[in-house]
C-alpha cells in the first residue's frame, strides 16, 4: 500500500467516535488489588490521547522521532502509544519488568531521547519502583554518550508530591501511608527526581488542548519498534509499519476471536509484548471493542484471580499463554470451579507450543467443554496470527495451531531446502509476504536479511519446526534449534515434554539435547514437580517409562534432573538455550538480559547429574 496515506490512531479512535461508539467503554482497568478498577470510553480515550499528543509536540517531538515507554498496565501506556501513532512518532515499548541494563540498551538502540515511565507498580505482593530503574537506565545511557533529555512520569503509586524532594530522594522505608490515587494504604515508593529532565504526566497534561490533528502517514512509514523476547539469542528490534500492520492486526483479531460488538474481550498479555501491541491495543481498538486490561498477576490474591475477573466483567473472549495455563493447572481445578465463567465463548493461547494436556484442561475445565480453543502461532516479526483455527469453523486437534490464516502460505522445508509435501516434519517457512510482516531489524537491515531470508532463498524462515499430519494439520514443535537428533532420528523436544507432563507428579518440564558419545545426542530433561511431590528414583523410572510408551525407546531420556524452577524470559518462555548450557556444565550462558530470575540457574547447575 506504499503511497497510500493513513493514521493508525485516527482509525482506532476518531473513526469509532465518529461512527457513534464514543460512549462505548474502550477499556476496563483491573488493578493489582481486586478493589481497584476504572474504565475509559472511546471519547475519553481520544481526548486524553490528543492531550498527550500536544505534550509530545510541546516537547519538540515530530514525525519520525522515537520515544520509549516503560510502564505498568495502566491507561497511560495505551494513551502514550496512541499519541505517538497520532503524530507519526515511533514508539518503543519496553516491558515494565526489564532491568535497567535492558532498558538502557533499548533506549540507545531506538535512539530515544524521551522516556515515559510509571512511578511504580505492584505485581502481586511485589512492589517495583519503575522510576528508580529508569533512573539507572538513563544514567547508563549518559555514560555511554546517549542522553535522555526528558522523562515524563505517570503518578500511579506515589502518594503526594510533597514526598518528593526536588533534586534528591525520599528515603525508602516500609512505612504504610495513604495513597491519593488508589485511596488505600501503599508502601512509600521513594522516587528520585532530576529537575529539568523529569516532569509529572498530570502537570504536563493540565495545560494543553484536547484537540490535535493527526499526522497523515504513508502506509510504509514506521509505526513502532519492539524487541523480541530473546529466547534464542540477543533480542532483535523489530520494526513494523502503518498500513499493513494495522490491517493485519484488525483482521486477525476479528477472525481468530470471532469478534462481535457485544463481546467483552480480555487478552492477559502485557502491552510490552507484541501480543499486547496487536491484541490489547491495535486489533481490538480497530473494531471498537471493549476490552479488559489487567495490572496484576494470575496468582494474586489467589490462583482464582483470572476467573474472578472473567466473571466480574462477563468476559466472552479470553486470550492467554500456555505458561499461565500450565501454572494455573498445577493449583488444581477448585480455583476455577469457584467461578461460573458462563460468559466465555472463545479461549485463545499464544507464545509457546501448548501441550495437549494443557489444551484439554483449558477446554474441559476453564471452558466447561463448550468453548472453542484457538491456538495461535505467530511471532513479534509476523505482527499478528499466522497459523490459527477459526473458532467454531475449524475442527481442532489439541496441540495443533491447525492451518494458516488468510494470505499466509505455509510450507515445510527439509534442511537442504526441499519442499515437504503431505505428511512430514521440517522448517516452517512462509512463501509470500503478508501485510503484517516486519520490515526490518531497526538499524540493522543486514541482520534482518540474514536471520529470516538467507537460509532458504525466496522464503521467510520462522526459525520454528513443524509437522504436518495426514489431515494437513500443522503442529509447531518450537524453535528448530531445540530439536534433537538421537542416533539419526529427529526428535522434537515439545513431543517429549508433552509425554512427561502427563505424569501426575509433573508440573512443568523442559527438554534439551546433550552430546552423547554414541548416539550423537541424547535427552536431558529438567523436571519441576507439583507441590508436595518428591524427585526420587521411582519417579525417574516412571518418567522414563512414560516417554518410552508415548514416543518409543529411542526417546528414552538419559538424564532426568530436578528443576525447582526453569529459566524463563520475562514473557514467560522457557530459555532452552540456557538449559542446553546447564546440561553440559558450561557457565558461558550468552545474553541473559531478558531472563526473569537468574537465581534459578545456579540451583540447576548444583542439581545437574554427572556425566555418563
Ligand atoms: P527471540 O526471537 O528473541 O528468540 P522469541 O522467538 O521468543 O524470541 P517472540 O516473537 O516473543 O520471540 O515469540 C515467537 C515464538 O514463540 C515463535 O517463533 C514460536 O517459537 C513461539 N510460539 C508462539 N506462539 C506459538 C504457538 N501457538 N505454538 C507454538 N509456538 C509458538
């Protein structure tokens, strides 16, 4: 659509307001604490977005500049991103859980001189002082010659401005004080303030007009940069553009969730991930949808929180990740059954292969056996769903993302690039471009070409493996690097993991390849047991037997080790490349900047079984 002009924000807001949806709720906000909630209509959202666009203009930002956003799940994160879109400013959202180093890297990489932050956030019982982390990131940038000249701070938890000493800092203490925002006690945050650089969002918003003309953009102008989650290596700054991305976000949203205007839709992803960009913000808003956004975590105050929220807002379309489903499953059915969940119609999943066990639990227990399950396979790079069932129309098989979405031509290739017709397993590639395909790796077009187009000329290479069964269904097996070759047989780790999780004591597990003197490679399995279960020789034998039974003797694991936790990215994905290093006792782990909890690595090294 090069040469066509549009404005994404206009399409999300003005168009819906002009079409009579102004008073419709765009978002219900559910805070970390079940007592905290709010809502915003399309008209109110448009007004706030125009105001913040004027703030950005006042700060001298214009079309083509870039802005970083580091915030909790509050309305302001959506307002900030849409204000950028309104002015043609490229937004680069950094998940509000990343460390100061990771944020600094993204500030520099995105050439961002303005940072929008929330002061802090509660995640369950954990308080994160985002502003202090942002201060650390800005200091790192300064040392490295990149200046962040302006930082706009959203007051989300800070009780009163008197508590902030200009130029200095309030002492952090555990004192309970009254919070004017949430109207209930909060711990004192204690944020630092740098005069001349830091300003409050509400101060900036108090003196600007609530009208702002959108900047008309070429369909191929950049819309945003977003870094991948780093499961396979150093994160890539993926760049998406205006027209194609918007079209793809909107269309996939409508069809994969069978969206209708009376639906209440909830995607649990943080806006800091691509799922949040496409299916919390751009897709739903394009259709004037009413969505829920949630600040907290699935286990606070108890593991029934998701289902409580579903009942509270009468959610009909729900979208979450296999990692959340697996960990909720671990806590038993009773937390689900306390709620009626009658409003639910479609249940979606994304992020990792979902093992049939978890798929069936989602379908039978969460969906009471009456909801369509949509297992959507896609990537930061693809902008939206590339393989997905259409609910109610595609007969499903638990664990298969089924068939390609409209416009996606999926092909399987052998290692040497031969097309696999019919049944078989190989590299999942796409034969032609689609509207939402990324356009480049920001600032490194060569990496874009090498990563996605070099291995198989004429195809986009997803980097994932997949199997096509006799009925033509596609089963994504995960990153191709995670496959293993035992005595000449290609085994997918996903298959072994599915076999292991069927054992009644297993809560979660991850399988990697480990070099073997005779077989070439063998399996090393990291197993997290359910609460109260013990890892002993009996369990080990049962697990081995389970894999033999389900897959065959050649897949019998050589190593089974206890894993009190697994190394995961902050988006909840298992980092198998780190586990591969642990399996061979190599402490040189590579880029771990996106790992959620590094302490688990030491523990796994300690529990590592000896060599054969
Ligand atoms: P990086 O590219 O930095 O290594 P990443 O691959 O985790 O990180 P994302 O874009 O966050 O980057 O995730 C995309 C990947 O997630 C896919 O390539 C695939 O491996 C996995 N994935 C997503 N959805 C599914 C699904 N429904 N079934 C199987 N795998 C999925």
